[in-house]
């Protein structure tokens, strides 16, 4: 193809003050889970040059990474995102891969070291139609390449971690430069397992899943600490830390989890007043105490609630009578709105609303309606969008953060990946592309442009012997997707104690554009639900999706449940599950 007189080359240059040889992860030292650079060499600065040679239906992207310091950078991974339909064709001088709009460029061994003052370059060809806007931000080894050294950056740039700020002022991203609370009860359970010491220091969420949990009596399994006990311990762990995050799950709506019996709650569908007076009010009173004012308190608001009002009501094949009731009485929307307004009034609280996952609301028919329900709840019961700091996806679920070996736009034999049985016309194949797109949708309908996203990576690693090491066979689109995908669930609708799952990315601050953090909100090793009926006083029922012999329903395509056997009641310690998560961790646990 002849390309005479190509358009001018477009250039974009970004810089960063701090770059480490590893991603920002929870540190093993001390009692806190520090979100910090884990560099084995000195911190270094970087710059990225991006230029293109564009011929209208395709272009060549040329990228150069420069190490601005005097210390060598050993090992690098560049990530960035396009805003259009740009699609990778081939790359050189690096390992190039694409998932949705997200591009990853990794070293290939011989160019893994960038000496101080040195550069490394790579290139790739892409196709596209429409516009071809240049990427707006880059990250190297998980750290955004934006802002001059010492520059707090533009707080409106979703890829910029921003100024860490002071403990009494809300910051753009509460996780940057902060230690994160390690739940001593979960840590003790993890450490008691063979090999569990390797992860027992990592931060996980503290779940308030019933009224009694606030005081610390009658909780699931061997949990005994109440909310104030945890916060007091957080103050102890925070000593010597400039900033400290405490992660709290608000999870007790009336008629809770209307589509899953295993996580049903204690409050009836019409008990909104009890939710407000006996649950939210005492939690707010505790959080608002002066002794906790120096903590950054991240609240995850009511998982598996609002999306049910989109997908499990009316004529939907997965509809339930309880979900229809909750849509009709409005108590999910009112309850979430009340929690946002009440907790958002506390200056050091950061509210993140649960937003399901790509395998739930990634289809066109669910995506925008879910965003509208979120917006409705954010403006209910005295709340405003200003009470919402962000959203979280994949809470307590198994969807992979990134599918590295296939893209939603790949075509095999003239058939796109979207048409495969596994993807089934979904617009997304992984959580990161979904979370970034959802963020854009939410901003477009009225949420603040500084909105941040969290992704729960506690059980979505999918490592172990069944993990593919590259793209699969291209015999047909179904074989290509099934042999390329790292996720090994039988169906994306399966959610209970999934066999073959592994620990995912370790808790990480600002890993990608628009993503505030990867977090472990679901404590690995705590059951999703019992595999048979077990009497309990926690309001939790028996759901056949937790039974390994169950042959499925409309919500999982009439597939086998994929659940592990011999599971205890939801929230109780499940030793064999923890052992499997540890064995199948990706990245592997050393």
C-alpha cells in the first residue's frame, strides 16, 4: 500500500517524578500494608515520547522511554489507553498486547535494563476508523508518567495520583502514599495456613455485614472485633505513617442481595428505618469520633444491590420476586442514598459505590441503565454526587483484571471475539477496560470528573497449571477465546467459591488510568456461601449456586456451578479454598 505525503507526526511527552522497578504494592514490613514503591534500586524519573505516522486507516506508533536519573531501571512495563477503536496489528522491540482500549508494552529481556540517562524505543502498527486521538497519559511499572518532579499534577487528570495532601483534606486518590489497614483477624487465619505467611501482611476489607458486627458480637465465623476495635487498631498501625487508609464494607441493606440466598441479610425488604437507625447511624457515630480523624476511611457501599435492579427484575430470565419488590419499594436506592449522605458528611470518609463487574453489566442493555440507577441513588435521601468519591468493580468476584491474550475486537475467520460463546456480545472481556469505560459513562451523566475506580483483585489471578501462556489456536473464534482466556470459570454468572481461582494482583495504588487502586476487599479464604444447608443465626440461606452438583439456572446459562465442595456459611473461614487461592496465585506467591 502506497503512503505518500503522510500527515505530520504527532508527539506527546509526559514526565513523572517517581518511578520504581516494581509496582506500588502493600509492603511486608510492620503491621500496616503500605501502598508504596517497592523498588530494589533507587527511585528514578522517566519521560515518555509518543509519536505517530498516520495514513488515515492505520498508523505506526513510536514510543521512547527515557530514564531521567543516574540509576539504572531494571525491568519495565509501559501501559496506556486509547479513546477510540485503535487496534494493534503487530509490534516490535517489545512484547505488545492489547485488551479493549488498554495497551501494554513489556521489555523482551535484552532491552530490560534502561541505564541512567538512557532510553529504549519500541514501535507497533495499528488500524483504526474515525478519529485517532493520542493517549493522554502513560504509566511505567504502575506509576503514572505525569507531572514534573515535585509537581502535584492536575487533580482533574484521572491518570494522575495527585497531591497526597493532609489527613483532614480529601485527596484525589486516598491510596497514594498511604499505608493500608491489615485486619488482624484475617491475618491470623491466613498465617495459620501452610504458606499463608507470604500474604498475611496484606490489607483486606473489614465487613459490617449485620448490626451485631458493629459491636463485635455474634459475627460470622471467628470474627470477634467490632468496628471501634478495628479502628483503634488502625490508629495503632498508623503510628509513624503520614497517611493511613482503613477499608470498610457497608453491607446490610433491607432485602439484601435479592438474587442470591447465600448472602441474604437480616433486614426485611421494608425495614429501611432499621437500616438507618440501627445500622448506619451507629457506624457514622463511630467513624466521626475525633480519635479517627487522621485516618482515610474508604467505605465500599452495598455490594450486589443496585445492579440487581437492572438485571434481575421484570421479564428478565434471572428475575426474582425479591428483586422486583426492592425495585418497587425503592429501598435499595433510598438505603444507598442515605448511606452516602450520612457517611459522606464525615470529612475523612471516601465513599465508593459497588458497581458489579463486566460479566454482569457489561452488555449494552445493562451498562447505561446501571449508570442511571447509580446516579439516582447518588441523589437520593439527601445525597449528591459530591458524596461519591468513586466506584468499585469485581467486589468478592472472580473476573480477571486484564485478559492479556485476546482482545474484544479480535477477528477469527471473519467472526469477532464479541460473537464468541464466552464473550456473548459483551463489550468487555476484563475488569480494567470495563471499569475505565464505566468511569467515563458516569462522568458523562453528572458524576465528578475526578471520579476514581477500585478493582477487587483478591481472587481473580487465575494462575496455576491451567493458565495459558499466550494466544490460543485460531481454528475458530470459540476455540481461540477458550484457549486464550486466563479466566477458567465455566460461566461468568458463577460466583460462589469458584474452583481453580487464585489470588490476583496485590493491593496496588494508582495502577492504571482512572483506577485509584487494586484492593483486596473480599478477604481471601472467607466463604461465599455454604455448599449445603447449614443452620445459622446470621440470616444467611443456602444457595444452590454454592452446591458443586448444581446444574445451573438462567443466570449462569444453565451451567454447572463450578463451586468447591464442603464450604461453610458465607463469611466463615474456608481453609481448602484459601489453599487453592494460594496455589493458583498470579502473580505467584513467593
